[in-house]
């Protein structure tokens, strides 16, 4: 079965085509192309002669086919208020309409908050415990680390820190299952683009919170309004911005000592491809007693999330990765991403 996984990153959409257990196609496309020319993106995907597309799933949908989605679920997929326009999300809507008209099987995956392996008490008043792509990073981490350590899935215990081009996040793995997640908009420090967890009083004073604010306030904005290049982001050049970025990662990792004894940390994401970011974070975590490595991937070409989308889709459809999906209980996801919000009647 030919299954295409699509990771909707802040800076790029990565494609990973899995034919049974073999990766046969990979590509990375600027997110601006999806926003401006969704027809070209759709044509590129349709030309791959797919059996199933595992589509960008936003905050998470419960293992649903596109034709099964209700109007409410479509809203939850994008989470934008009426009248607000986010170019890449508008592009995604058009893209999904095109591929649906072509008759392609399109499938959506859950986010971390919808997994039964995450205790309910960790979910209260949260939506972003990790988007669907973060859940997929958790899945590929269990698969690749179990191979690396030559152990079964139950022997996998670690943390994954995802340092993306926009957001930072953390996934906690115990016994080969996701038991917690800290999403980008809940992260205890800024990402490169996003501000991370926001002071409630700041949110109140903003007097109307637009979706666009979730793409601002990170260290790139703190330094020069968003034009900073990752390769130029160093402690020597921008000490305060760099320290708040690094300490956010340390706070997130160390907080997990409350629920798991593991000292294993894997770093993934666009930012980790740059030694000026990767090495200082690795060094600081090692000083705290953690063992730190880059997250193993199936291929060096595409991001971990795209490969995760593909293997989770393969497993959901009964392929070679079905044992992984069954072990992680991804097939048993349930509920809405809004179920645990106290004020949900206002959403």
C-alpha cells in the first residue's frame, strides 16, 4: 500500500511516501507555496499514484476519513474564527477540496490530548499537548529507538524535544507509549517564531487574540522582528534571547522528572540541524545529567514528523507498522480536542 505522510511545518511541508516498509519518495516544499499555490501542491501529491494520503491533521482528529468529518470537526481542524484569514490554512482548505474531488482516500490522525495513554488529569484546560505531527514524532521515536536499542516497544523510555522552525514542544514516552506532551503554545519558553506559554494577563490586555499572534513573539521576533536567520542565532550575538530559548528547553525537560525517571533525551526538528543551537542545548542538558542524542530517522531527507505520519498511516491501515499503532494505542484515540476545556461552551 502506497501511503503519503504530509507534515505541515511552519516553514515547510514535508512529504514522505511509504510503499509497504520502503520510503520511495521524499520532498520538502515551502509552506508559502501551499498558501499561494495549493493547486500545484495538490497536483504534486496526486501525481504520486497514492492509495492513501495521511493529511495534515492540525491539533488532531480521531482517525477520521475526510468524508466522515462534520462541520464542527472541520472547524477544529483549522481552529480559526469566522472572518480571520491565515494564508496557509486557507491554502490547506483549497488543497483538501482538490484532492477530495480527485477521489483520493484522505485520512486524519489524532493529537496527543486524544490518546488514552495520557491520563485525563494531565489534560484539563488544555488543547495543545502536541499537535498530530507531534504525536507522529512520538510514534517514530518509539519505532527508531526500539530498533537502535534492539528492544521491544515496551523497553522504550525517553523524552523527545522538538525544536521546529516555529514552535518548540516535548513528548514524554514511557513503556513505548506517549504519557504526556507539552505543545508549542504551552511550552515554558519561546520557540524561534512562537512566544510559547503566554501570561494570562498579557493575553487579557491584548483585548482580542488573533490567530496570527500564535506565529509571533518568539526569539526571532525578540531580536529583530522576525527576520533573524537560524544560523546567526548564537549566545554571543544575542545573549538574552538565546538564554530564554535554551532555558525554556531546560524547564520543559526537567519538569518531566515529576512523572518519569528517564534521563534519555532525543532532540529533533529543524533547529537541531544547526550546531549553533543543537550543541549548546545538548551541553546544558548533559550538565544536568541527561544523555542527549539526535532522534534517529528512517531517512535523512525529510523531517521526523513526515516519516511519522507515513508509518502511523501504514499501521492504521494494517501495514507493517500495525504492531506499533496497537502498542501505542493510537487506534483507540477518542474525544475532541476541546473536551477538557472548562469554558468549552464559549468556544
